C-alpha cells in the first residue's frame, strides 16, 4: 500500500529536499522500514542504537499520534499520510 510520508524541514537534506515522499507499507513499521531503505541516513535520526524510535520523534497517521493507536503496528491503507514530527523543547 502506498502512503505519503511528510518529512520535516530538519530531515529534508536527507531526502534531497523533498517534503513528502511515497513509500509502500501495510503498517507504520513497514513504511518506516521502506523509508529507511530508501534513505539510509534517516535511520540514525529516527531510531536509537537499539532500533527503537528516539524519544523526540513523534509519528502521526492521518493526524493521529501512533502512541494512541497501535504504535508501530498501526495499520496503513493506500493514500494514508504519515507525518514525522520532531518534538520541540523550549523554555
């Protein structure tokens, strides 16, 4: 299933400036894996040494935080939109 992945500005250098890319995947984990195969440098920005999502990386599917769905196992359908949102800290 083809899904659109919205790429945040800090990661667009890895995706040749693309703000949105299409990848295949029936779950968030599948789509993320295909994104990482297409753009290998993105993996270290999204995952820690153990392969888990970094604390400051949030993933949304059609505007819904995957933490409140089924996490990385959240199902995807053709045409869904997955957004990578880096957490912002401030004071």
